[in-house]
C-alpha cells in the first residue's frame, strides 16, 4: 500500500521537507473549504508540516490531520499540536465520519494497484454528500523520481477509472503546471469527487 523507500525518504528529510512548504495550498484548498459547511469535520491525509491543517483550523474547521511518517507528524505537531496524528492510508477504517477529505500530494505515493482500495476507504470515511479533493503527478505509469520516491504517475484516464471503480460521483479533474520538492516542472492533476448523497425517503 505504502512504499517503504518513500517512507524512509520522508523520515530522513522531514525537517528539510517541512521547511520547503511555507504557505497553504492556495486556490485548491480554498475551493475545497468553500464547498463545506462552517465547522465541518475534515480528514487531512499526508498533512506534512501541518500548513494546510493550520489554515483550516484558523478558519474554524474541525480538522483530523494525519501523516504516515512519524517525523513529519512531529513537524505538524509543532504547528498544530494534538490535531496531528500518525496514520497510514491503509489504516483508514472510519465510516461516515467526515464531511470532507483533503489529500494534497500524498496519494500519489500509493501503489497503482492499491489505489482503488484506498479511494474506496476514503469514500467510506465520508458522510453521504461529502467531498474529496486530492492531487497527483500526471504521467504514463508508476516509477521513482530522482530522489527514490515511488509515484503512481497516472494518466487522466487511469485516474478517472480508479475513482469510478471505487464508486465516486461528480468527478472533476483539472490540470495545473507547477513543481514540487524536487524543483522540476510538473503536471499536477487536481481531482475532486463526492460520495453520493443519501436518496430522499
């Protein structure tokens, strides 16, 4: 589910990685929050240094910030305290516990074959009608970057298919050019989806 070599990278470089991110995720995060009710319960996957979680908390959201690397979780706790906890993606067992799930640049490390299962776990964790936003590095199939980190590198079509296989609705994918910790030009896929609302009685 989660690649050991990738986890080791973040464990070994947690302090430097935490310093790399100096501001919240911007327009994508703001759009996600605008789709939620005031004070909504949000699960953040891969919270890193806690920058996005701190932004959400400051706006009054009820945030459960998680990361799979103890060293990064510790970096997040420096910023947001007890709101950060350790959790791997495949440890997510919640059922209808959140109004939204935010996963910025983290599910791109899930093995491609395991991605539908993780997407299904996220869907189960949301309440009916809940919204899920995640970002991925686009590509033509899984591999490692120059730092040794594993990426699933999906195409837009493969990503859409993985979401549909996990039962998501209202799937929207947008492309944005940018970069990351490696400072290389990157095609980012931002994808939003919903758990279907409960049908009226």
